[in-house]
C-alpha cells in the first residue's frame, strides 16, 4: 500500500533553528513543533532521513522511547500508556539533531563555485518531493500544511535567504551571523527554501506592490534583468487571472551554480540553476524563450501548487501540467509575437506524445507509494497534463476554463486538492460532464490514433480510434475524443466539432469540399492517420498555403510518428516533406528541421550505404528556407526567425551540406576577429568538432580551453553539448572521459551524452557499459536519453529500467 503518515497528530507551527558550517560541511538543528492531537494515541510518527537525532523532548510528558525506522524514513516517539495523548493535548516536541550538507543536490546540500580561481562553498535546499526530512524532522507530506519560523546561524560574510523577509540580522563576535525570518503562511514542507551564499541582486516592485529581487552570482546581476522584468509583469497578471493577490510580502528568484532541475517554485523564494535564469539581449532567442517559460511556470506555481497544493503526489500533474499550461498562456500575453500556442506543439505536446507512446508509459494519475522514488517528475505529468488542459480549453472555450480555474483556486486556497476536486468544480461552473470526459485521459495510459477516411461517393468522414504505440503494436483503446474537423476549398472553409465516443463513428457534414483536416488547430491529444485521397488533397493544401500553419505543423508531425511506428510507408513521408519546400512559417520550418534530423539519424543507423542520396535530398528540402533566413540577423525579422536560424543551419551542417559547412568553417577560423553570434554557435562548433580525429584535434583542444576559460554559463553548456560530436571513436571516448572530470558539474554530464552523433552511438554505448558504471553511481548523475543503432534506448531518470523500443 501507499506509505503515508497517520493523521492522528497534526503539526500546526514549526520553529526551526539551524547552525550551518560551510567549512566542515555540517549543520546542527533544533526544531520545536506544536501539534494537534486528533485521536487518542501513545505514538507520534514523523519523517527523518540522513540526520542524527541527539534528543527528543515533549512538553508535559516524558517520552519513553525514540526509534528510527531508517528504511521508511520515520522517527517514532512513544509515550507510556495507550492513552498518553488524548484529543486536544497541548503537545510540543523539541528535537535536537545534526547532519551533513550532502553533495547529491537533494535536501540540504552543499554547492561550490569559483571566485578568481579559489573554490567557495554555499548551501541550498531542494526539498521536492520529500526531502525536507533531510534538513529537519517533519511531517514531510504535502497535506500536512503548517506555518514555519526559521532562524539560521551562518558565516557572517554570506547572505541567508528563505521564503519570508528577514526580521533580524545580527553579526556575532565569532565570525557568524544570526538571521531570523518572519513566520510563513500555511504551506507544505516541499516548498521551503534556505540558501546560504554570496550574491548580487537587482530589485523592483510590481504594479500590485510586491517587492521582487533576483539574486545572481557576484558580478552577474545584469544577467538577471530579463527575469526580473518578467516577474514584475506576471505577478499582477496572475493575481488578476485567479482573482487572488499574491499572498507573501516578497518574492525572490535565486540562481545557484548547482541544482538538480531547472528551478523549484519554493514559496516566495524560487531557486534556479544558473543557466535557467541568466539571459539578456545577447542570448540566443531560444534561450530567452526558455528562461521566460521557466520563470512563468514557477510564478504560476505560487497559485497552482503553493496556495492550492496537491493532496498527494498521485496528483502531481495538477501542479506541473497546470503550471506548464499557464506558463504558455502567460508568455503568450507578454510576447504575443512568439506564437506560444503554436510552439507548444513543438515542445510540450511532442514530448508528451513521445513518452506516452512507449510501452513504459504510465497514466497521468499514477499511484505513488514511495514519495522519493515513485513521484513521476516526467513528460506525462508536465506535458501531457498541459496538453489535456489545452484540449479542455478548446472544448469548453477560454472564458469557461478561466472561470473554472478561478473557482477551484478560491475553493481550495491554502488547502489541498485532487484531480477529482478540479473536475467537480468544473462541473459546477459549466454544467458539463467534465469528470467523465477527463477521467479516461488522466486515469488511463496512452492516447489514440484516429483513422480518418472518406466514405465512398459521399462527403461523410468515418473516424476510427485505437491506441497509438511507438513500436507499431496493434492495441485497442477507447477515449472520449473531442474532434474538430475543418474543410476548405480556395478561400472558404467550414468547421464541425464531434465527440468520438465509440471505437468507430461517422461524421455527416454537407459542407465538406476540397481538403479535410481532422483535429483542426491541433488542440486534441491524438494523432491522425488519413486515407490516400484525403492525404493527397492535404498535400496540395500545404503546397498552396491554404492550410493554417498550426495544421501544416501537425500534419507533418503525425505522418512522421506514423512512419516511425511502421504504420505508414517512408515514401509517404518523403512525398509529404516535398510539399513543404517553400515553407515560410518559422515554427513549421522548425518542425521540418526536427524531422529531417530524426530521419537522418534513423537511416544512418539502419542503412548507412543508402545515406548519401537521402542526405542530399533532405538537405535540398531545407535549402530554400535556409537561404531566406540566411546567416545574418536583420533588423525587422522578429524572434521566431532568430530562433529557427541556428536550428536550420545546424541541421544542414549535420547533413554535410557543402555551402553551409564551408561558411561554418570560415566563421570558426575567424572567430577571434569576428565573434560568432550566439544563435550560430551550435552550427559553427558542431561543424568544427565533426571532423576532429586523433591526428587532427585542433578544434577539440580549442573548445576544451574555451570551456575552461569561459565565464559564460550558457557558453560552457553549449560546448559540453557538442564536445562528443566527432566521427572518430577515440575522440568520442575522450569527450566522455572529460564529462566525468571534476571540471564538469554532475548536472551537466548528460549534455555530453546528448551530443554523441549517429556514428558515435555504439562507441559511447560500449564505453558507458564497460568503463563508467561505477563512476556514474558515484556521480549520482542522470543520463536522460541515449541513442544507439537498432535499439533506441529511452532511459530517463524517471524510470528504473530504460524502455527499449526498436527504431
């Protein structure tokens, strides 16, 4: 069964005092917690892990036993007599303990960074989902909300940050300082933050009066201005959206050198990995967009997650899916020219489809037994969750969706909720059977492919659904699928919406003429497979530009996925790709590039001998858009063209396109006279690394020294992600060895693996199996995914065993 703490004793307020020693990497702590006893008992159970308990005192009573159940991370305090604690007993526990600042980036951990060649140390917290117990003994589950007061003793030359503003900051005579913070609102343990470090900051106040600070490494504060401006605009935006003001007296965003994920939404004190926060006008367009989305995601959590919190980790998607959807919504408000909802197809929905089509997928609502092992921090919770909300928005309309979300946040503010609670609120607001519609999407795994065919001699469309599997297996499946069908000829078009409930049904529609597009607008979470005639008309609609950009994008993605699963012939994909030769929309071009790169890696590993011709054919598909976009940014081109420039040139480098490769080489050779613009570095550096070998290693060594000398986090990350891209096995191995050197942070090792190209896959795989298993265990790193021919391994840090699917 699920391991949960009994609700017999419930914490109300915590006072936590910490003595932090960065030199010895240790801390001492004392926690005083006031408890409500809700039933007669003689035992109090709470969570603790990796701490040494020195003493436990209880008010008014003598505890008779203190036991630790290390396997289940429990501290069990026993009292004399079965009814030692009766309902309403005023119980205060005081626990003294000590622990080490760990190096595994979870709980209360130590991070390091360099200042002028000298190593410096800091401490930070990462408590999600259940790691607060590694900092102080507590009821470490999201529905044990309480208020917290922190007092931290730290070196006097460091700043101390937490969820709330500082009340007292006192310098002591022993080289330490004592910092006391205001009491928090009622909140869960996993969003508590304590950071001890050296920072510069920028500050401002939002229009609705919230003081905001962005803390960066010393000397880097200008890299935080972009994020500061976003936070200042989004706080009032979300307060208005939810009709509920931001409830804390301040909000900090803090960049730390070492952090497990991109960022964590600690209430009032968001902690980021540096590369997820630093961005300015010189950063590539895609990086600014990612930083904007990450920030909007964390700010959305202040409401969705922090004010209203999931009842248990089974409902993680309520936090993450909602914040992902809201981040898109908010960034679209800030930067409408970025066309976020269309771009949503390229990252969120695509990623959800990819993961959810594997044998190893799981439902959106997944049973979580062990909090730190089973909690699904993956594409299903984040991206499938967001895609389902996107589908619901299309089904209900924007105003009804907004009304439902407002009612939900208002009803459960400062409490906890489940998925069913959300759907119940939606049913009250809309009067529609939302539970029935949504349960088949959140409680079942996978998603449908809808086959569309024209019934002979009619304009009726027959729809048939089955489960879509990446390995091409035929698996039945039935969902309630909201389908929007659009048809058009020349300038006129007509749309019909249909709820597909059975495995097969027919949509009658008089007005159908010309092409017919199923899942118009691409809001439904399903793939579509067309019969030959429908496909032919759609190809013509692509060439003539009469299909909307988002539909051109979706058509391409569906065909590619069907082809990979062996459900369509590759020749169909190629003839569809041909109709995109003159594509002008940057986001569709981006999809085209992604598919070309994927086809490249597939064919190269399966049939290297056939590759030359295919490579030229694929390169020629990208030539027209690449020439139109060019190497140089123009004044009036806008964000989307800037974002796709680097991608398309990089793809042409991968395809050995002569003209592109020689220009990339020229730019690498003249990089000291003319700096390479940030959006072109991937293409230029990949080209330089590609032909590196044991006898011709100049560019490899140049990149290593550039990495070692660089103060730009973004540049260091970029170099790591390209280092292993050589065709020479010896150089691939050398890059992987470098990944494990002390110069590379544990959180960045996987970047080096992602840079391995098709030819280097087997080398990397054999190296990984033989040489590095032990080292990786020590490094406690995560390799997200890793390809090698014939088999495609999609191992993520979220699944114990990699799901292996045949490519």
